[in-house]
């Protein structure tokens, strides 16, 4: 029973990692800029999930307090997106 509850609480991290992995695949095989933007979207998705879910439901996305986690994730997503957009080809 505890194992099932623990697996359920890890779905936000698994979803985030799946999107991040797809961004890395796009980055490696297709277009680096689109891959970086997808990766930034994955970090932003992690921020949205952390902001919207309770501490227990957020699972491994819960590191510090909700305000710190969401702020850090959103700032990191914005920094990755900005760098992906301003770096020249």
C-alpha cells in the first residue's frame, strides 16, 4: 500500500522528466533551439505542478517551501528560454 502511494506521488516528476527528455531528443537530433525551448517548458511545467499541487502530491518536486521551489523553477525556466532565444546560430 505504501509503495502504491509513493508511486502515485512521483507522477509530477516523471511527467516533467518525460517532457525534458523529449526536449533533449529534439535538441540532439533536430533543432537545438526548439529542443532548448521544450526543455525550458519542462522546467516551467515543473514549476506549475509544484505551485498547484500540495506538498504531499508534488512528490520529489517538493524540495524546500512552495514559494522557493516555484520561484526557483520559474526563474530557471525563464533563464533557459532567454538563453535559447538570444544565442546566435
